[in-house]
C-alpha cells in the first residue's frame, strides 16, 4: 500500500452524499484524499444492519444503524453524553416530562430551545444519508431566482441551464428512475434525446386511483381558480417522482421489489446510498482513505484567514476512550458534514466557557444553529495544480452538498431553506468570508 502523504490534496469531513461524490471525482483525477468520518466505517454487508432493524422494538429511521439507540443496561435511550459520536433519534422528540423528552440532555442529542423540537434526524456512519426515501427532484428554474422572482432569500449566480449536464452526471451516479416527459414542468427541460438511467417506478394503485378521480372529467375554471395559476387549469396530473431506486437491475444491484421500507433501509439494496460511491472512490487511481470513528474537533484557521489544518480525535468503539488525537493538512478542505452537525461547530466550545472541560469534544455540533437556514457554500477548486475531471461545484446531490472551502476557492452560495428556530438564545450564524462561518453572539 502506498504511504500516506504528509499533506493531502484534499481533506473531507463527512462521508455522506457530498463527501463520497467529491472523493470519487477527485480519486478519478488521481488526487490524494483523506475523509474523516465520525461514525463507523463501511460495513462489508448489511447483515448487521438488518438484524438490528428486525429485532428493534421501535423501527424508527435510525434503528438499523449505529450508535445504538437504547442503553443495553437500563433499556432507556442512550445518553448522548456517553457516546463519542452521537446523533438524534425521532424517539427523543417526545413531549417534556415523558420518555424521549426533547428537552432532556440525557435523552436528546440536539440542544434546542423553542416551543417545539426540530423534527428531523440524521445518521453518523460511513455513507451518512442512509434513511432517505431516494427522492431526486431537480430544482425548477425559478428556484435559482428566489430574490428577483419572489422577493425571498437570494438569487443564485448560476441558472438551471448551467447545471443540466451536472444533473445528468448525478442521476447516472445515483441511478435515478423517472420519465423525462413527466418531469417537464415549471420550466424544467432536458437535452434532446436525454433519458433517465432507468424507466420510472410504476405508479402505485393509489396513485392510479387518485389520477383517475382527479381527471375523469375536465376541471372547470371556477374549481381551480384558487390555485392562482393565471391560465385555466383543466387537469391536475399525477406524476411519478424521480427516485434513486432501481426499476431494473443497475450496476450490479437488484431492481426494487416493493419491500415498502425504503426508510430506513432497503433489504436488497435496490435504493442508492453513498456507501456505493465510497467503495468506488476507494478503488480509483488516486489514494482515497477513509478514517472511521474520527471526529473533526477543530478547524484551525491561520493568520491569513485560510484553513491550515483540521484536528481530530479517534475512537475504537462507540463509548470507549479516545485512542488517538492528531490533525490533517491539505491543499484544499471540504466540510461535507450535515448542516445540523457541522464540523465548523468546532469553535463553539471556545465561545462557551461553561461547557469547557471533560467530554466537551462529544458536544461538537449538538447545539443546533438555525440549521435549516444555513447558507450552503460550494468551493470550486481551481488552478492547474489541482485540476479535476469536472468542477467540484458541479457534482453532488441537490440537498446534500454543504460547503467546501480551500485556499483557492470560488465560493458559490446555494439555495437555503427557511425555518425559524431558537436554540438557547443563540442567534443565526452569519457568513464570514475570512473564516468560513462563525457563530454570532
């Protein structure tokens, strides 16, 4: 095996959609890439996941995956403070004073303050996004013009037409099943002759019944005027949703057999998950190394305002002591962690003296910033010394790439979602071009 470089071409935090796809592209270009993954590595098969899922008393989205949801001793929810790389679970979103109290720090991973909990969770394992449904909708052209068109958010510096070829690349990598004619709506168009990698998943019996009921007779204008569409609406089509599920065998994976539990896990792996691309990445001509159970705990920013290194802590088990502490240096850095558990939370404890001390490394990312409103940032790594088979900011899945920053980066803001939440008095983090993203006081 080739020796590890002292300075990597690219260091990536997180091995989900963004991390896996970017690592694979870089590996194809013979780059040396290190991926820091807080959770367990890529399993040789899904047998352990399936056993855990089948035996789970509560088959919630997180049930097949590690870390364990329940404490093996008392049977209650695992204490997030005792887990090296914890994650939230839907079981910890229950009302105050009950099992799974979302305000109890011994049951709930996210530290939040507000009238209701943020009802979304994520996994911390290699491959990241595992309990997703597989939905792969493209943005419509007006999504890129939110400010000028609707007076909300910001306009993108690019348009839908700039991403057409990149959408095709992503759909080929994920293996998307859909019908082009059905997906031509709201200005979405396709190159001549384009087809999705696989035919659409057939409409369910319910879909067919709804379609027949809605469109049995032409709709009248007075029946649809409330839609505010301008032109009279005479038909409401029921469209299939593009899905990263195989409608036929694809890349040595079976066709969907209708097992009905895409969330949390497909028992025959007909649905795409990023471990597929991770395995490809680690077999590319470049050096792509995945360090599992490695928590990025600090992003070191030099005097020039650019990242100089990322410090990490490693573990062998979910609850054991740390086994290693170190750092990685690279010519470019990609923060591809979940927006609800960003590695840039590494500076949080420095700004929270009341949390310093034993176990502080386990709390990184737990105090959720207004995550649904985070501004995504993609870094286009340029320069002849780090050329790619395609630009970094032109690959990835529509909602999974978070932000990448390098010493030679052109930053591109992405559309962000809006949801107002408050977390222990913290205000929404603001963008800071010099230092990635800082927490505002």
